[in-house]
């Protein structure tokens, strides 16, 4: 797993797999989940990290698209 922070967009990107992203979906406000061709989660992006408080419901976020 790799975690990247982007200062310009104030976002955190959690990379769970090196698989190619084929679909992205906003699963809850400011939380975008990326999926591979097998519909598996490969990354999670959290936007506006410093601006907003986030409570992420991982079971909901990690459900397949």
C-alpha cells in the first residue's frame, strides 16, 4: 500500500494495488474509489483533507461498484 498527499488539491490517495484503474466512483462525499477490471478496489482518494472532517465508512466504501 502506498499513501500519497497532494498539496495542490489537498487530497490523499491510498494505492492498494498496481492494477489498472478502469472505473472510479464517488462512494460518499469527497471519497472516490477506483476499481480494476475485476471490480476490485485498487485505490481510494479522499478530497479536501484539511478543509473538511471526514468519517469514512469503510465497509460501504469498499463494496464493489
